[in-house]
C-alpha cells in the first residue's frame, strides 16, 4: 500500500515497546516504529528524509514500520515470511546485524551467530536459515563481498575487471550485488558476466 514517506521528523521517542518516530508528510503525521540504528541517525526538525515503509495489518491494529534504506525494508519483509518471526523479532535481527551481515550469515548457515539477536534461540535461527537461504540467494539484495568467503574465482574476475579499466570501488560494489545470485561461485566466468552486467547499467 505504501512504498515510502518523505517528510520531517516532528517527534521521536524510545520506550520498552520500541523506538518510534513521527514523520510529517503532506500535513499528516505518520507514527513509525524504526530500528535502533535509524532512530539514532535521525533528529527532530532535520531536513526532509525518505522512509521506506512496511504496513502490517493485524486484527486489532495497523502498524507502520519505517526504514531509511530500501534494502533494510526489503529484508525485514522477507524475515516476516518465516513462521515464528514477527515484526519485533525482525527488528531485533536488524538491530543486531546490518543487512549485508544478516544475509551473509543466512547464506553461510551460521545459526549460532544469529542467536546474538535478542529473542532468537538456536531452533528459530536454524529455521530462519532453512526457510530463507534459497530465497536470499535468488534475491538481488546486497551481500558485502568482503564478508563472503573470498575464492580464486572472485579474484580472477576482479583482476579481469581491473584490466578492463574499472576501479576497485566499482568492482567491489558490483560483486556485492551479484555474489548472492551466482550459482557456481567457483566459476569466474559466471561471476564476471553478472558483474559486468551491473557495471554496464
């Protein structure tokens, strides 16, 4: 229903129930629950900012969640697809891990690290990995290339792109976007083909 809101923050408050901001857009104030990271990075009265939204409609309430980054909102919605993971649990995971770290942990099957998030036990962590690993591999959400196991294929593709005139920053950004979609991570040709597609956009 809503993709994002762009406006000024007129209020922010944190309690045992969570971190909340009020964003005024088109003369209407929208109350959003946000991650601790986003709460700490915004101030009342600052210039207009864009908040990507996720609306959850329950029998007894309509709840709005806001995120400064689209990728964070998207991974939040993916997390909610796991039975047993509600909005509070999704926010707890995003409070503990940034998007790149979280995706990498799921893809790598590192359930023990996921239990660092408040309220996430070993069984739920394993369930998150079981239900989301294949889904995340197929998404185009960013995975930091320096958090994925570095192999010879990635290094070979990196060297070829350097020889084509791309700089290290461009190459790393391209790799971070495509590595989660590469089926054969030992195949430098597949990595190179997908990275060059991103670089040519």
